[in-house]
């Protein structure tokens, strides 16, 4: 559910970003703007929000990513290893695709977290 909400927010802001120049260049399609380099692709928009605080603030979208610690992955997988089971628990997490990354977006004062 959080992933869906994140995508909706990003899609909406990216669309707003794309149409910003449409007011200046009303006869140019968004595809043509992208082709000519007027606009960033969606992936570039997301990366710029992650790395450029001024750009991020302008669009009201803060995106943070971080790798999960193994202890966090164990908790998600509901594992509590003893001293001899660390490697086994790590292997189980990898085999069962337990998330490795936490993505947090903040938009209009609302924070949404999603695991990947």
C-alpha cells in the first residue's frame, strides 16, 4: 500500500514538473520537451530530488534511501538468531527476498516509508 501511495505522489509531482514549461512553451508536447532536454525524465527527477536539496524543496518532495542493517532484516523476517546462527539467518533473509533498503518520502508534512 505504501509503495502505491509513494508512486501516486511521485507521479503527480512529476506531471506538475513536466507541465511547468507547458505554460511557457504551450505548443510543445511533453515528449518533445524531454527529447530536447527541457525536462528531466522521471528517473532523473527522482534522483535530483534525492541529491539536490534546493530542487527537492522546490517540489516539496524529500526522498531518502538507506540500506537496512542485518538486525532490521532479521526483525522483518521474524528471526532472532543466537550467536551461532548469524550466517544462517542472513542466508534465509537473502533466499526469502527480505527487503534490503528503506525508502522514505516526505511530502506536505507526511512521511511514507516503504521497504525494497
